[in-house]
């Protein structure tokens, strides 16, 4: 048995509300990996743009990203549908992506020593941020299932919210994510496809855990 600690890099790409975030958190906790939901960074920047539009410039954003606390990305204020839509638009900006990419790459390759590696999920992680990841996954689900999940997630944050509105928003985000010129969402040939439409959270976790355990060499 090799007692040397193995540094693990896991990359996950997925469309909105496919369950990748929940899955990545579970995997990260199990293997003691630094977890980064890269989409939350764009959501944070979108929130700033919506609420502090006059300050929204490259210098201000560079400072914000440099001092970013990962715990701040868990704020519920980032979950609104408006923020999500704006985040998808911001992600098309080449200058903003360069700033965010530097932060993501640092998290992926230089996590604190207390971690056994890193796990990042987003839209371009498998081919742009961590192309040499030990494990690559593309997590998806049907449009209706994803819309239902996002509807249930958001209804506590809006007084007036309909499933049809959320469905329309998810469609719009998919179109933006898959068709943007810079770092579009796509499944790479070396990514393992996982459709979560009919799977429970536990089933998804066990499915990926089995894949990882079968490859890890201790």
C-alpha cells in the first residue's frame, strides 16, 4: 500500500440546476477536497453589478476577487433568478473571465494543505480550468426536472414566482451558456456523463464515488 497522500483534482461541468453543486459538495466532503462552485463567483459579481453599478469596473472587481472569502459565496442573496440571469451575461465578458479564471486555477492547483485536492464545478472546468483533472464529469438532467428543482429552491426568496417563469429562465440560461463565444458549456470526450433526472442525491453520490474509488490507487 502506498501511504503517500494522493492529490486529487475533480472537474465537473453542468447546465443550471442539474444537481452538480450538491453532488460536488458531497464528493468534496467525503474525500476532503477544497470545493469551489465557480458559478457562485459570477453570481457574486452579478449581485454587485445589480446593486453597485457605479462601482462595477475592472479595478474594483479585481480587488473583490482577490479578497474573496469562499464562505461569502454561500450567501442566499446570490440565489435569486435575476442574479442568475445577470451572471450568465457577465460570464461572456472576456476581461471578467480572465480575472475569475486566475482565482479558479489557484483554488484547483493550490488549495490549503489541509485538503487532499480540489473539486470545482461550473461551465468550462473540464477543458479550460482543470484540463488535466483526474476525474471529469458532465452532470445534466432534463429541462423540466431542472426547472422544478430551481423553482423549489427559489420560491422561498420571491413573493411571486411561477414554474413557467423559472422554466423560461432556465431555457434562456441554457442558450446563453451553450452558445456563448467564450468558454461555452460543452461535454468533453473524456468527461463521464451523469444524468440525474431520475436519481436521488444519494444515488448520484454513490455512482460517482464508485467511479473515483475504482481509479484511486493508495
